[in-house]
C-alpha cells in the first residue's frame, strides 16, 4: 500500500513539474502620467537661489537684495500647476491681487509680449500687502491672522507655452526693491524657453 501511494506521489510531482509555464506579463504601457519637460530660464547672478519645496507647485525661488531704505529683500517664486484649469492666469492673478488691501486688480498695470513661441502676460500692483499666518478658515476662507506690509509691490507673469502648460513668476517685496529688480525680472522672462 505504501509503495502504491509513493508511486502516486512521484507521478503527481512529475506531472506538476511538467505543467505549462506561466505566460510572460504584458509589456508595460509606460508611465500612467505624462511627463512635462520643464520650462528653463536664466536668473540674474545677483539673485540668491533658494531651495524650493521637494513637492508642490513651487519650482524655484530667489531673493533680491534690498535697495535704499527698504527693510527686507524681495522674493521671486516660480510656480507650475499642471496643464489643466489650475494653470488659468486670471485665477492666479486674482489670488495675487487678493493679497493686497482694496481692489488693486482693477488698477493693475498689464502688458503682453512674445518670447519665441511663448506668450507672456505680466501684471503689476502696489499697496498694502497681507501675508497669511495660518490656513484660511470660516465661510469666507480668511486666515485667522495676517502680517501687514505697507508700501509693497508685486510684479507677476504668466508664461504660456504651446505644450508645457502655463508657468507663473511672482516677484513681491518692498516697493523700491521690486522696482529696482523689474528690468532683471523681465530679462529672466525673456530668457525662458
């Protein structure tokens, strides 16, 4: 009896080892998300490069040395929100304008120009700047506390690409410092490709 079971065991093991091989997995269809080549530009050598966060929309950051009697430096930030609706220039400009007291958007200085195949739209506003010191709360989504900065200026730009979405450049800080860096900011925009 034992030999009969042993024979069956050997035959079943032999049969298992001769089973057809598992099929190869199908070839990968590639990454699930499309990779977008980043926009490139040349920042002025006088600006101090800051480390942007490892994730999120902020892709680059710089500091501009203060000018004259200004008490602090100006900040330059570069953002990319993807190729969808989050990259709408008017939406971003409105958010920037709302960082100032009053209806500065109605008085914003606007300009448009081309850099090769890129379309650049700039805005400039000045006034009392409000920096949120916490996340927005309540039905009106306002920050619980704000730091208020008098005599601030913002120069911003939306750089629209034909195939890489819209990139946003924002320079904000004390008015004199931002005005002194305006030409360098424009040169940086003109270097975009």
